[in-house]
C-alpha cells in the first residue's frame, strides 16, 4: 500500500498517512514540546484498592479518596447551570470556577496519558453562550492536551421543537440544537504509555473514530434523573479510550451512567456527587445492571 502525505492541492484518500509535513508548519510552532513524557515510556502503577468501585458522597473539587495518577479515563456530563432540579442558580463566573476546580482535581487523579472526556452543550440564543469554548480555555490552562471533539447528534429532526423565532422570516430565525459536544483531553501525552487489552470491535472502532456520533438520548423519566445521558454513549467512550480493568471516573456522577457502563464492560469505576439521593440511585442502577449481566 502506498502511503499518502500532506498535499498542497488536495488529496483523494488517507492511507498510512504521513502528516509530518503538516505538523512542521508554523501553524503548530507554539505547540512543539507540549508532551511532557516520552510516548514510549512504560509506567507501572499499583492495582486499584478498596477506593475503586465506589460512589462517594462528596464534592469532586477534592477527591481525597482517590490516589493521584490512578485513573485511566474520566467521562462526565457536568451540570449545565440551566435550572434543572439539582442545580443552584449561580453566575457564569462561579460556574466556570467550579468547572476549573474539578478539572484541576481530575488532572491530578489521571494517569499520564489518561483521558478526560466532557459532554457539554452550548446555551441560549440572546446571547448564544458558546460553553464549549470556555471549557477548552479552562482545561488547556489546567494543563490538558486537546485531542478533538465529538458531535453527539441526538436526533435527525426536532419534531418536538418549534423555537423558530420568526416563522419563514429573516427577522429573527432561531437555530434549534440537535447536538451536544464531547470534548476530549489528555494528560501529558497524546498516547497511552501503558499497555492493556482493548475490547472494541472493528465496526465500533470505525464508528467511534468519526467526529459525529448519532446516539438517541436517554429518558429522564425512565432513569429518574432530570438530565441523564445514554448508556450507549458512555460505553462507546469507555471502549474507545480505555483498556479492560482500567478505573473510570465520573466527577459529576448523577444517575451513575458512566460507572454503570464501566462496571458491565469489565472496568472499575469511581463516582462523585453531592446529592445523597443521586448517589443511592447510581449504586442501585449499577447493582441492577450487574445482576442482569450475571444472569
């Protein structure tokens, strides 16, 4: 197979692609030497202790139960500060301060090469708040390396949405969001320096490495939480970005979907939430899912 490389006039395909010419351009000059450990470095870590497979009733701004450099993947959907039952009404500045503090703590807990995936939506229209851009700024300042973003397309059409602003008129048309974002970050290096068993199939890998994922949303009524994300979303993230027996962290565990998906996919988990009711719900959902898997 002939290798392709960066072309000055388009390219028809990318097979065994050599992108070194692209990354040598001045566009990337400020990003040189970002990785702070060798991509080939082998790192040995102790197996997780009793702190794993736990849901903690505590703020994830201080995750003292979890050792530093112990988590392979963190996946979460933080509260959006839009008025759900579990949210206080706080300013944008205070909300972003919370996100910054939790991000710093997640960074400490991740292994070198560990990933942090964050599900977030942009908000409003007057003005439109590009929340994902604030998240990029915060987490890059926290030391994370940006790896890309996934568009989670929740529906093909907004049948139940009618926020057109002005019907068939240029006066004030409103865009209707069918998607949310999953931002993908890494700690210290873009590659995992450790080795493990990946259990993702060929077909799923092909789907998961596309930038648009079409996965139906979860029913809030069915789960018992105002804003759950689907198990299928968490499972795809987990199988793409972690090995079997890795420890998966959700710092805003809510109904426990991330930890549930980790448990039934041969991973260990850790979750944090400040709501006793949601911690109980998360534990119950995980236990029920494991019982079903066992049967």
